[in-house]
C-alpha cells in the first residue's frame, strides 16, 4: 500500500510540475499585441502609430558570458525519488549556434549538488552543453545534452553511475541579470534562478 501511495504521489508531483511548466511556455508563445500610441481628448487627433518592437528570435545577445545559479526540485536517484539541490555554472562558448538568422548561443554548463533520498544525500554531477533559443527580451528556451553522474553511499547500494543527460527548459528574464530557470530532464524536474556575471 505504501509503495502504491508513493508511486501515485511522485506521478502527481511530476504531472503538476509539467503542467505548470507548460503554462509558462504557452504564455510565452501567446500572441503579442503591438503597443500603439493613442491620441487623447486634450491633444489633436493623430493616427495610432505602432511602437517599434524587436523581431522575435532575433534579439540582441547579452555581452555577459558567465552565469551562476541554482535549482531545486524533484530528483530521480534510480530507483528512488528525492529532493535535488544543485548549483550551476555556465560559460558561453559560441555566440551563434547551428541555426542561422536567429539568436541561438551555445554554453557549456556544470551542475552539481546533493539529492536527499530516504534520509541520505547522494551526490550528483553533470557536464553538458546548453543550446539557448532567445524568443525575445523576456523568454529564452533551451535544450541540454551531456553526461551526468550519481554517487551513492552504502545505504543506497554504493553505486557510481554515469549516464547520458538530456533535457529541455525555459528562462524568464526577471531583470537585467537575474533569470528564473525551469528545467525538465530525465533525472531532475526543478525551478531555480541564474545570475549573469
């Protein structure tokens, strides 16, 4: 009975997390209205003039190459689930990725930290490439791919496991340097922040 409850609870948390993340992505892709300057009653009548907005997917790239941050969320330490706390450091490698005519830089990223499982704290580590797709000044979507590792103590099988790591996510710009990060990969579903140095 306990195993059934745990399985249902984990699926529920994963489902809610994916639904929450999909709402963020959907709102980013929602149709934007072009702001206009309207005439007022006290001013002479003037035609509405659309204000200039940057073209989507072709924004100006930040001149800051380094980012630090952290993420917290649900972790999979096979075959157990727990809570992950990870620190992240990234460095932009290429200002232009493999797709022409859009802003799509590539960064190398290191992620590391504990995952709290059954009262123990196995260590997780990942080195990966992050490919960003900057939609506009507010939203950036990304994909990650690389290698991950998990190191557990004797309580969880005394394992050292290396695996391929893939995932997707999104950044929401909060101010000039601070971004909210949402990520879903095969071993972490989490939310955090990054800060540009």
